[in-house]
C-alpha cells in the first residue's frame, strides 16, 4: 500500500476493488474477501 498510488484487488480472478490505497483499504468487498464474512 505504501509503494503505489493506485491498487487493484483481485479475488479468484475477479476484480473486486481498485483506487487509491485508502479507497481500497475501506472497500467492503475487499474487507470481506480478506477478513471473511460473518454468516448468521
């Protein structure tokens, strides 16, 4: 995140986020993919 002005995030070959590091860091799809999603 500190090396790039823009970041693109892929999950199983599908782009789920792109933008500045702060935008990607706060993108809910990226958070869900990397930290998991709670299932009730």
